[in-house]
């Protein structure tokens, strides 16, 4: 069990650019979640997958955000036309149905 | 929208002191989890409570779930510098077969010598 892996750990981008983050969950976990966290606050739910199906998206999630989990294993989160307000830590978590979430160490995005 | 309010938001204490962190909501949750998060890392699960009135102990940490499953508390006895971190409560929503978590606003704890 190598845990949830996220890449990159840090990303600095200019406003208007697109960015993509990757999450590799714990191998046997069928559920994968994306959360966003700003400094000192609790994580905010963005979306989650069961296998390759995206089952729920937060209403707070802008159309500029898209997530995929094409083969039910790793997932990507893309942000198009980044804005300064997108600066945050993006956390990925995985789980089995009904079991606790295991979080990765996040990707910290800074939009300049 | 389910909201979880934590208090206090910040807490700075001396090693050896006791403290309690509160997590309150107007909504009922299927379960309540407590996490600790250190800078640059993801949250790490400390405990899950599922039954109203449940009390769980983890060494110097005592967790309680309210009878109505709307609130919870975390009590730390004889705090140590290693307890420093961001403490997060999270309510579990199992409607529709999901297990989405709604996180609280967080309590930043600093324990000094």
C-alpha cells in the first residue's frame, strides 16, 4: 500500500493558462474524490467517482473545471483559463465503499 | 447545504494543558470523523464515530458524538508539541450510496513548550 499519490506537488501558473493535475489512488479503491482547500480552512468537496463514473459534482464547481477517471484507476483534474481565485491546495482521496477516505498530500496551485 | 462550524478557530496553549475543540451543525450526519492535518500534507484520519452518544478514546484524545448526531467534541489531555496541527471534523453523508464528507471550518492548534 503506497498510499494516494498526487502529481505535481506544486504548480505555479499565469492567469489564463490551463493546468492539469494527476491522482493515483490506492490500487484496490474504487472511489476517488477531489477536494479543494484554502489556507487554514477545511477541504471543500469538488467531485467524486465510483470506478470510471463521475457520480457527483459540486454546484460550486465552475465549468472551467473538469475531471476524468478514464479506466477507473488514476484521475486527472483540469482547470482551464485559470484565475487567481483558483489558487488553493487540490486534494485527492480514495476509498472503498463505506470505508474511510485516504488523502494524498495534495497539489498546491498558485496562479499569478 | 450542510455546514460544520468548529470552535475555536485558533488555539495556542502550553505543553501539558488540556483543551477541547467543538464541531457543531444543524444537520444530522451518518457518521462524524476527525482528521489532523500538518502543513504540506493531506488530512489523516484520527477516528470515526457513528452512534449518537458514542465516546472513543485514542491515547490522550477523547472524541464524543452528540446524542442527536449533529455535534462532536475532541478533548486532548496534557497536550504535547507533537499535537500541533489543523484539526478537522467531517460529517459523513451516505445518501444515495455515496460517502461524501463535508468538512468543518478547522481548528488550528499550536502547542508550545
